[in-house]
């Protein structure tokens, strides 16, 4: 699994790719939780871009739960965006779609995070959706 | 082992279908019957077969009790929830005047798993034997205590007259009971619970209820994958959704359908049976959980398919 990170104004976008399973969830935890702590510290927002995630297991979902707790405790916001159809079903079956805000696209997630985040994203050359 | 029969499948406490719940089912069934041929009993039966189980049947409300059919004369039973009472009635009906022996394996000693014993009629019959196995040191004292005043009108010795015996099972050490190899394993639950792995004639059955799975502990996962390895059937505590099990109901000692699928897939098990249903769930909710669990298995399937069922009072599964 590969994990990329980008900053758009007050919003951190974390983009894991591949499978988040029993083997790789520890990598996600090691990468994500410090980022969530930082974002929570400055009361920013965290967006998880899941467009490149093929699968997530219960262990991976637990990591998201911990990150969500961190963010909420600091009045920060967290959302997950661009789920594949399989991952969207896993979220629904596990009821994680009730735990985390799920946005259809990264644009939607950034718009919900802050106007500044969306503007920075667009300024970086990311086109608005057609 | 030939198979299992579920006598009680509900978690925490027994429940019953209410008048409102039955009324809802009847209305839905009558709506489904509009315009359908109903002239003969065969027509009616055909209609009922087409209806969802949540409408034409019910998952039932007795608390934990599962019978293992070994093909032998002795009865093997997991847990003594309220489902033990109808099991006892069925055993009495097939007794034919001959003494009967019941081997009962206890996951743990919470009320919903022990409440059936004072109502287990075969234990009142001279000549019968009830041998209760478990890994808790308090096994005997807990069962005696529930029949002490003011909780029950007749005490243990008066009602059972020495027909009930106790056998301690050391976790991880296989024992042979009625031709079946039995191994217990410690599970995470308040006051501890134990899972059972039964092996006989090339068949493997795992009974794992009231068991929480800490997802952050790979060693725990490996232990359970080994315990479930190549099982023909895993009876699994799937009381909560995953989100509930690791958030608002964390440390309540139960698990989820999602973790059940994952552990069975990792272990190469062939069939998963969702068990210890949340008592607030109605039949439609359990049926929806079953459909979702089957879908999860489908979209995450590896080399080997995993058959998924939801236990109901009266369900029989062949091994």
C-alpha cells in the first residue's frame, strides 16, 4: 500500500492506494494517526481520498475510527471521499457510513472542509468535476 | 458429527414475537397473496416457500443452545440458554424409557447461557446423566447459585438428585467426549468465555460465541484463525455491526458479521453461521444482516467460497 499526502489550505488530504487489510493496516495507522493529530492540533480538516483503495478490512476501518475520534475530540472535521463500489459496500455493511462523513468526490469533501481548501485544490490545477 | 440443530439463537436475553410483530407479518403475507392461487394446500405451501423467511417464519427468541448430532445415542449440547427447555422436551419425546446421557459444553456462565438448566426435564428423570463441561473454575458454583433462594424455588440437589456432574476442561488440551475430540480456547468477554472446536470423523465444528475480537492485536487474530482452521461450520457471535462493536459497544464482549467473515476467510472455513442475535433486532433486521453478510462474502471472496447462514431456533445444518 502506498500513502500520499497533500495540503490544501487548512485541509490535509491523505490518499492511500491498494488494499488496506490485516497486513497493511498498520502502515495506514502509522501514517494517518500523526497526520490526524497534527490536523486536530490546528483544528483543520482531514480528507481521506479513497479513490485508489480496492479493499478495506475491519482492521483498517478501526484505524479510521481512531482518526475520527481524534479529529472530533479537537472539533476538527474528517471525511472519506471517492469510495470504489466495493469499498462503499463495505462501509455500508459495517455501518461505517454512519460513523464517518462519506463524500462522493474529493471536490465534495474539500468543499465541505472549507472554501479555502477547495480554492487551493483548484489553484493547484485540479479541475472541477465535469 | 452429522450436523447441528439450533434450539436457542438469541443473545443476552430471550425475546418473543409480539402481537404487533405478528400482525405486521400477517398483513404483509396477505398482501403478497393477492391475486395468487390459494385453492389448495399445495398452492398455499408454494406461496409460503416464495416468501422471505422473515415473513413466513421467525428467527425465534430462545437464548443460546445448540445440539450436535454425532449419530450416537448421547446428546452433545453447547450452552444451556432458554433453548435447553425445548431441547429437553424433544429428548423426552424420543426417550422410549431408556436412560439418556447429555454432554453439555459451556461457553461461559452468564445468565442467558445457564438459565435453561432448572427447566431441563431430562435432568429430573432417574437414570439419566447430565455431564457439564467447561473451563471456568466457577462452573459448578455458578449453576448451583442460580437455584438458591430467593432466585429459584427448588435447590440444585433436591431437583437433580446427583444426576448432574461437572468436568473441567483445560484450555488447549483436547479431550474425547462421546467419540468427539473437544478443545477449548479462551475468548475475550467479561468474566471470560471459551470457544469450542469439535472434531470427529473428518468434520470440524467451531462454537465461538460471546467473543470480542480486538482488531489491533495480530496475535489474537492468528490464534482465532488457527482455531477456526478448515472448519466445516463456525457458529459465530455476530451480535453487532462492526461500527458498533468497536465504538459505542466496545468492551461489551461481542463481535460482528464483518469480523466473522474475515476470520472464516482467513481460516479457510467452509460455512459461517451468524449467531447470538441482538435481542432488539426483529426478523427483518436479522434477514437484512444475513443478506449483507452474504454480499460481503461475495465481494471479498478469495479462492474458496464461504457459505453464510443466520441461525434460527429450529435450524438444522448438516456437516
